């Protein structure tokens, strides 16, 4: 197993467990090519902090890679609402672009 993933996993369910830890672990899984596990981590991050716009964006990305475009679109839509409410304009703009790509006609590249 990846040493970085192993190190982060050891912190799960401990005093440092939280949205940031889950987000970091999700990024490591995504880098390692495990989009499904990454999506679970990002979902856990937004479950712990549903105002974490970067985690919503990452969840959408992981779900696209994992082959769940409908789930990704839902994540982006929720993330856009969170980002706009927080004034995180750049994150909202990026997620709108990603969502728009998913809404293109089937057969086109997302």
C-alpha cells in the first residue's frame, strides 16, 4: 500500500479525523488511481462538513473518473450552491464548467 495512504488511514477515527483528513486521503487515492475509494473519502469529507466546496469539487471529479456521471453532476450542483453561498466564486465557476461538460450530449467527451 502507498505509504502516504497508509499514514492517513492510521489517523481515521482518531482525534485528528475530520473533513480535511478525509479530503487529503481522497486526494491520495485519486492520485493512486482508485477513484472509487477516493469518492468514498470525499463523500465522508462532505458528510463531516457540507460547506467544504473543494471536497464537493473533488467528489464530482472522482465520480466522473469512477464512471458515475449522474452522481458527479449531483455533487457539482451541491458544490456550486455551497461555493456561491460562501462567496467562493472560483470553485463555483470551475464546478459549473465541469457540470456543463457532463450535460453535453451523450457520446461527447466529458
